[in-house]
C-alpha cells in the first residue's frame, strides 16, 4: 500500500490525505489496529494531537479506519 500524509503542526493535526491498499489486500480488520498504533506514534512524533483521514482506496476502509481511530 501507499500513504500520502501531512503534519499540520500549527493545527496539531496529522492529515492522512490518501491511504491506498493493493487491490488483492483484504485483511483490513487485522491490519488496522497495529497500523493505527504506529500512525498515532508518528503523529505524536510530529507534535500532532489529532489524526484526520481524508481519503482511502478502497473507499470502504475510511469508515473502518475512523471507527478504529475512535477506540
């Protein structure tokens, strides 16, 4: 997969502009908890308090990602 991200340090927001998975990947529920743990650590490293997801491919992953981020 690929990740396009930006740290908006003024707003203390880590923005995931686009998160793209390879077409054959389907194990999102197993992958996302660990990915989010690392994403949060990277956001803290960039002095960000919040993570915002703008777009994912496939699109259905955005809801699952946001739900997992709220946990």
